[in-house]
C-alpha cells in the first residue's frame, strides 16, 4: 500500500479513533483520489466496491509496478497487491514461494523510489509452503 499525505492522515486517524474504524474512508469513496493495482480479481472487485479506481489489469508483478509508476501522482492513495507470494504457499510450492518473494523484493526499490509519504508492506495471512 502506498499513500500520500491525505491517506497518511486517514491512516493515522484509523489507528487512534475507534469511531473512524466504523466509517468508510473518504479517500476510498472518491475514485479520483484512490486507485488499486491488482492482478487477482477479488482485490479489484473489493477496491471498486469501496470506491477506488481500477485502471486496468496488470499481467505480472512487473506490470503491477509499471502501472503504479504510470499513475503515481494522479491519486492520493495507492493499493498494490502481489498475489503470487500467497498462491505459491497455497500450492505447497516452497521454491516457487521463495522465488515470488524474491521477485517482489526486487521490485520494492522502484516502489520506494516513488517517494510516497507512507509505505505499508504487509501480508493478510501466512501461507506456509512446507
């Protein structure tokens, strides 16, 4: 997840205000201010449901970063999702999971080089491959 100053303020409010957790983020309600980059359809669908723009479907992790770079500066909030690190674990493919993590790790300098105010790198759950 990559965020500009507007999104950083919202994220800070979410951390400190239980009332804010019950409301939908105004940044996400305005498609002119938030965009999702994801290969996996579920994430694009959820992004659309909360009001985020979806500017296309990347064909690879490299393509996801290219799409992020292409749109950076046009939005205040960016969500980028890499599915391969998760799906290789579900497949029980240890070497594939390692390769997927290494691929994403190699792309991180391009993401951090965009100069976002906030960068959150996280997983939604573990998928051990052993």
